[in-house]
C-alpha cells in the first residue's frame, strides 16, 4: 500500500485521467496555484482539497468510475493517509492477512496507537478461533504499545484476555498473574466491569487448579453479596457451589444448584445446561443412574444447540454412567467422541480429564494396545500445541505399558522423555 504527498496525488490523478492543470482551474484556484501545489511549494488547504476531490470524482463518473474521494483527500500527508486508511479498515471484518498489512503500515508510519488497536483486534480474532497461543502473542504486542503510549484505558481488558489465554492452555500460574494485573489496573482506573470480569476469571482459575477455598474467598470478597448484574451474580453462585461440591459439601452444592435453577429465565440456556450437567455428575456419584442420565440428557440437548464447546465434559459424564452400568463399548465410544470434540475446540484441560477416564477403562479391561495408542495420540496433540500440563502423566502410562510388554528399550526411551518432562 502506497501513500503519497498532496502534490503527488494531484499529479498522479491528472495523469490517470489525462487532464492538464488548466482543466482543474476554479474561481478560487488558478493554474499557477495548482502548479505550486503539485510541486510542493504551496500547501493544499482543506478548501482546495474539497474542490479537487469534487472535480476528480466528477471526472471519474464520466469514465464510469466511482472514486469516492473524500473532501480532505488531497490535503492529507502520507502519514495522515496511512492513519485514515488503517482506521477505516479496522471498522471492517478483517482477515488475518489484512490485519498483518495494517500492522506493517502502522509500524512504518510510527502510528503506535493504531498498531495497538490492530494487535488487539487480531488477538480477539485468534481468541475467537481458539488459537490461544497466537492470541496471547498479539495481546502482548498490543499491551506493549499501550504501555509505550502510557495509555491505561484498554490495559485491564488486555490483561484479562491474556489471563484467559493462559488459563485455556492450562498455564494457571501465569493466568493468575495476568488476572491480578487486570484487577490492579481496573481498580486504579475505576473500571468496575473489567475488575469484576478479572475477579471472576481469577476465581475460576483457582477452581481449575483445585484451590477451591481460594476460589470461594475471591467470590465472597468481590462478587457475591454485591449489587451487581444478575448474570455475574448467578455465575458466581454456581462457581461457589461447584467449589463446595469439590470440597465434599455435595448436599449444600446440590441445594444451591436447584436454587439457582429456580432463579434462571428462559434466556439462560448455557448456564442451565451447566447446572444440569453438575446434577448429572452428582447423581452419578451417588449411583442414582436414572436421575444421572436424565440430567445429563437435558444438559446435552441444550449444549448441542447453544454451547457445543462445553459438550465434551457432559459426554464424558455420560460415558462414565454407561461404564458403571456395564456398557463398556458404548462408554468408550462416547468418551472417544468427547476427546475428539475437546481437541477440536482446543479445550486441553477437559481433553486430559477425559483421557484419564478412558485410560481407567482400558486398564480395567487390560487393553494395553489401546492404552498405548490413546496415550501416543494425546502426547502428539500436547506436543503440537506446546501443552506441558499432563505430559508426565501420559508418559508414565506409556512407561507402564512398555514394562508390562517387557519392551525394555522403549521403556528406557520413555523414561528419558519422562525425566526431561519432570525437569521442566
């Protein structure tokens, strides 16, 4: 993309339509003045630019072209044109290649504020595409630009998104750091909505780390009991109930699940599906399989319609119920489907949890070949996506299979890989 100085734009446009300077004359703009503007000896004012834009737009129409030159086109310098172009392009639904072009332009013309916006938009696009590694890199680049500019308004959002990227990749310690940064900057700038989102995300991360008491502490301190919008309060109640469940306070948790269900309206299908899934898990654990299947089916039905990304977890519970009922083949089929979906959605934490359940079944039926096949497949997925969490467990299972098969050479090789993983 080339951007020209005002004089060059007039000259190039004249040549395009084979016009001489005399044809551009106007009562307020002589041929001599046009010549000086072209040579850069006179500045092109906004008034002159408007006259020129009108003349060239009309000339274009005579040739069947819609130039759509704006009134200030001929008065803008190259860096102003670059900014104008980038800001207008950012209003569109850009492809990655287009955003890459905008980044190059912003860097070339030192438009740091524009670069920050482009990096952020590119990061959001990667995030929506579930490419959390690429999203994190672009959020980081955007944050760097905003820090150079000493612009703090967007930093709480970016820190929160960086935390979510890390959380999605099971890099929980890093996620905690970024959520705390988001909370700090949001509180400092009075950005209540960003503070609350970061707080809830921090509580969710503690939950994923099995640090349930810390999750509850964050919820009680910043979310629950506050005068907040209904959705956030309800999500906070559910997360606290889930934490109680994991701490063994299952009856209290189930009571809270039903209480929240009574509060929900028809538009809360995603949360309702999650609650049905939690109830299905509870009834599975107390071996009331009829109730368990009832709630899991309700959850699956809703998620198929509105929340397929979280469907693998529900299918995993369904597979566990079938296995406890003696339906081994059916349970394996469902869990393998759940693993494929979790991989498709880059939901690596759920993928790992399902893997452990599948391996448990294969161990029960003493199918070493399937343990090896499933473990190698998941190890390949984790290596491709640079996921460290879970590698040690997978390698341990592969070592156990090699030893049971008396394959000493493979066992030694796997033990070496396990040693490398333990040293990370």
